[in-house]
C-alpha cells in the first residue's frame, strides 16, 4: 500500500488477492453499488486481510519527502509471485523504490523477498537469498525461467537500468544484468517475458516511460500548499522500448530494430500473448497519453504494429488514453482473448472485445464498465473467477498520480467488477466491513 501518496508502499496479503497499495480513509459508495449484506452481495467473495498475521512487512519508498514533485515519484512499485526455492509454496518479491539523495542523485531502497510456508506465513529471505541489494531506483518486476534451468529468475525495472536476478537453484540469486546483455540505461516502467521467435526460450520486452531527468525536471503549477504538483506525462518526451532476444542460457541481445519496434510510446503496461490465435507470441503495450501498441508477430519474431488497425490503440472516441495496467482474459466465454486496460480519470477503463482475425471492438459502455464512472486513476489490475461462478471478474487498484488532485483526494477506492456471465460487469463492494475494498488507497501494483 502507499501511505501519504507513495512515501511507503506496503504489500498487503488477502485471501485470493495480492495488491500492493493502501492509504486508509473512509468509504464513499456510489449509488447502485452493492455492499455486503444485500441480496445481490450474498454470493460475493470476501477478502480477508492477512498481512500482519502472515509476517509481510515489505515497503516501497518513492522519495516524496524531498518535495521535488518529480514524475519519477508517481509510478510506484509492483509485486511478483514465484516459487524461487522449488518447495511448491508461492513466495513474494517486491522492489523497494528509492529516494532522492544530495544533489542530482537517487538512493535505491532494498528489495524484499518473502519466503512462504504452507501455513500462509512469510519471513524475509532477501538477505540470505542475495537479492536484497539494488543499485537502481526500482518500480516493477517480471519473473520467468530465463536460462532454462528450471528455476524462476527476476528482472526488476526502474530508473537508470535493469536488475537481473538470476536464480542459482540453491535458494540464492546473483545479479548479472550487465554480463547477461541487459544493458538498458533508460527509465523502464514494466517488462514482460515471452518466446517471440519460437526457439523455446523466453525473450524480454521492456517498456520505457518518459525522458525525465534531473536536467529535464520542470516545475508545474498545482493546488498544493506551495503552488506545485507533479508534472503530467505530456510535459516529457517518449522513450523507445527494447526487445531483448534470449540465447536460452541467460544471455540476451537487443533485437528491437530487427523485430520492427516503433517509436513514440510512453509505456506503462506490457502483455505477451497470442492475440490472433496463430500460435505465436504477440505483444501489447499500454502507453500513457500516446496510442497503445499491438505488435502482431509474423511467426519469426518480426512484428507489424497494428494498434490502430486492430482497434486497440485508442478509445471509442478515437483518442489515446492515459493507459497504465493491462491484462488479457476471455471475458465473454467465446474462446478468444479479450483485452482490458486501466486508464486515467475522465476516461473509462477500456474493454476491447476480440472479434477474431486480430480485430477488436471497444465495448466499455456496452459491457457496463463505463457505469462505474470516470473518477478513478486505474493502475494495477487482474482478472480471475474470484466468486467461483464460472466466469472471469476484474479487480483494479486505483490512486492518483498527483498529490493534490482538483476536487478529490489522491487515495481512491479499489474496484471489484463482477462478471454477470456474459461479459457484462457490475461493480460490487466485497466485505468484510471496513476491509480493503471499503477503504481508499493510493494503489499501484497488483
């Protein structure tokens, strides 16, 4: 969770839900929402908070206390689930973020790795596992077996470069980013793994955000006590993304140009999946204030960017959104993977229905998603059958990117969208009373 908008993110553990957010405040239910105790809410899941009893104490710092109002502070941190030691129990990895040091420097915050037990208790194993130390201001993480040795490895995104924590198979990690060829010095927000060239090895797509730096750090007006606030992404230029091709043994080369990647995005979310059902891996990138990308694979790892042609680059008004989180799932049970994208306030989150043939339709209004309103700033999101009724529901972690939003608070309620069985959604507010979904948070990772 993020306290005081991003000063500290604490990992919260729930039965069936693991978000990384929260600043407690009062609930503000909207008209038409179903709260626990109503007839419609009787079959809703409850999300019991087990954070304290489980031993989780992971924290994320963004450096707000320096009063710089830098856009770097606004992204927050993510969280990853893996079984790093092969004992069959999920473990939790969380990047730590960072702070502003003297002058034009950043001070990294340590990573957290919590080893799980079958009793749903955790202890911090980062120091013993050799993955605590970090040399970057960090954001998110992506987990896969990058060297085909049977153990999950971790890539950590952030400002100034990547961290590649290679699992040695004995319960420890070794940082090998430079030696492995992951020499990416740009501001990376998120990353995703997938086999793009069909050689049986997972490759790495890294999304980059904007060209903020200490030299490119404008002051933007805002309603705060000192008349300032965080600058919007439109105040900065985009950065090119990178596609690293794996050799299957933990080494990588930059294959971005050969793969056909395009410029102009401000990436925050990445998905690698087969969106056109032709048995290869395509790539979707959620960009902030610029058109989203859909890279369609020709089967050899060469891509054509077809966001506009596919109908997934913009909203139903033909405008690019402030897109952040993204997932894929079959929401309408037609055996085709649909796309879900969380967006900025005044924009509804986007549900793109897969029509087949790599064509999609924006159906946020018809699916009921638009009915929740456009007051939320959506970040982390996930989909699963949370209420065990045979269809896929959606959860969203919300929270503003500025410290003093006009007409509201930075902390916002998370959303639970219940699928009615036909790809139409209704917002519910699960229990227990006073629980996660009934409090406001500055949400980020989920």
